[in-house]
């Protein structure tokens, strides 16, 4: 959970450096609450990408959360609508990871208990994220710009991806993403990104299917 | 650098609604229907498919150097990737990459 502190700080610093106002920075962090997508939107705005390309890229980064949403249905699907809506708002990487592990281990919990557990996990994380962003935004102005702060954003993305590269299909997906992204970088900002992402997802899924078939024949 | 205020707020508003709808999708609207396996498979790859393409041009042709490849930024990027893959943790990777970046830029400014 403590990953949200440095991450929030960093978003505050980078957003102010990119030219957002304090209100915009805080508005984004409270309404979107999705670190990687916020960083993506920032990068694309700095690159002067068009509105719909910014939206498409940032939402593409968030698509994995549809999976989280689907995974919570067996546990929380019977909760009242307002509770499910509130949980959806707070359903991001950290809360999902903690809750889904607890639900797997305690699948006999009644739905009320599962809802309470989710709120218990999310309640400290959300204000921490918001407060960390605020601190980052406020101290960001006093950080000298010649420290290479322009490049903190790329470093953050690479740091997010590195730990995800655990399997060969994931490495293939990332490599295809880099290659196509570079080849198409002359296209209007964001266009090449979306094509590269689609190619990379297809390549990763294809590699995974091929790998599964091969291990099935060997057994 | 100033970013157009209307654009920023439009991005924030659409992104907020869109992100909420993604998170709410199955839980709220679609209900207990399972996703097709191929969709689940593709969704799992979204972060590793999107982020590298976003970052690769910036690593090779940074804005800050007007698109000239910069050895310090390149080295910082490779360090971040290596530490991230080895430790499987985000923060050590950020710290290592930033350290290379800051020290490298200071050294090249001196030298």
C-alpha cells in the first residue's frame, strides 16, 4: 500500500512540471485515481496529442481494470448498487490485489463482510494517494528543472513495466510494442501508440496460446 | 509550459467517467456473465502493450535534447529496466534510474 506515497508525490511533481495548475493536478488525481493512466495522459498532453488520442491511450492503460471488475463479481455482485458503485470507484491495482487474495482465502465470508473488508482496505489508501499528490505538487515548484525532471516520467513507465515482464509472452508483447512504437513515431502523436499497443496485445496473446499448446503436446 | 485549460479539464472529465465505467462494467452493469477467454487474455497484456510504445520514442529521442539521443538518458532507462526486471519492484527501479539520470547529467554538465 505504501507504493501510493512515492507514486502520488511523483505525480504531483511531474504534473506541475508539465504545466498543469494545482487545481487540475488535484482534480485529476481525485477523479481518475489511476496512476499509470494519469501519467499516460500527462505524457500525451506534453506531446501535444489530440484529445481523443489522449483519452484512448489513457483508457487503454486502464482496460485491465475491466478484468478486476469481472473478478469481483462472484464476491460482490449481490451487494447493493451504491456499494458496488463506490467499490468500482476505488477498484485499482492495490485494493484489488489485497481484496481478491482475501476473498479467495475466505470465500465463505458473507457479502456484507466482503464489502466491509474492501472499504477497510480502500479507506486509508485513497486519502493517502490524494495527500501525497498534493505534497508533490506543492514541493514540485521548488525542484530545480535542470535535474532532468523531464525524464522522470519515462523512468516511471519503464519501472512499471519491468516487474511485469515475467513470462516470454509478456516480453514479446513489450518488444513488439517498442518496435512498432518506434517505427510509427512519425505518425501524429498517439496514433502510432495505439497501433503498437494493438499489435503487442495480439503478439503476446498469440505467443501465450502457442506456448500453452506446445506444453500440452509435451505432456 | 502551459497546457490549454479546456483541454486539461476535458481530458480529466472524460478520463474520470471512462475509468469509472471500466471499473464498474462487470460489477455494475454486465453482471455475472463471464468474459470470453480470448478477451481476458488480451486484457492481461494491456499495460505491457501500451506503456513501452509510449516511452520508447522518449528514451531514444528525448524532447529535452530536441530529439538527439542522449547517452545519459538512455543509460538511465536501461538501468531502470534492468533493476525493475531483477527486483520485480517498481520503486527500486525508479530510484536506480533517477540516480543514474541525476548523477549522469551533473557529470556531463561538469565535463
